[in-house]
C-alpha cells in the first residue's frame, strides 16, 4: 500500500492543484501556436507564388514593350524612306501600325494583371503578418503559462490566458484580412 501511496503523489499532482488545468492550458496554447504557424506559412508561400507570377507578368510586359518599340521604329522608318513600290510600302506601314496598336493594348492589360497580382500579394503579406504576430503572442503566452508550474502563482496562469486571447485575436485577424 505504501508503494501505491507514493505512486499517486508522484509528479506532484497531489501537491499542486494547478498542474492539470495549467497543463491543459499549455496544451491548448501549443495547438494554437501550431495552427497559427501553419496558416502563416501557407500565407507566406502563396505570397511568394504571387510575387513570382507578378514578376513573370512584368517580364511579359517588358517583352511586349520591346516589340511595341520595334514596330514603332518600323512605322517611323517606312514613313521616311522612299521606295520603288509605294503601295507595298503603305501596306507594310499599315500592318506595322496595327501591330503597334495591338502591342499597346496587350501591354495595358498585362500591366493591369501584374498590378492585381501585386495587390493580392500585399494582402497575403498582411494576412501572413497577422498570423505571425498571433504565433509570437501565443508562444509568449505558452512560456508565461509554464511559469505557473515553476512558481505556483496563479497570476502567471491568468496572464497567460489573457495574452493567449490576444494571440488568438491577432491570428483571427489573418482570416479577416481582405
């Protein structure tokens, strides 16, 4: 029987009534840290993908812009040179002028798409920042909560729950960011 009695008091459960509720609080905080971390990493990954897509769009924009200038140069050249076949020259000039207009229109839509992607990227960055803030605050709450077990002071447990609530609010801000 003496062994059983020693065994029931092993780990200090009988000495400190805070162990179970504080341990449960710490477990919940640890899960919340993991969730905030997961959503933060996903938001950062999406942000990087959108940045790459926007960069690709701007490269495409530059390619169209180069082609536009090439076509404009051809139109300008055909306007100033004299040729033996004026009719054929005029047809070529019109062809290149149409290309100038087409490239100009393409360039504008490509620019708009790149700007939209940059805007989405900025929103994802803000979302990720909120998840990161929530993660950091929840980690602080977890550490403060653990101080309860070291000091037997309920103040740390209450402070950890309050800070944890702030971390939850900060993380939820990531979901509300639009």
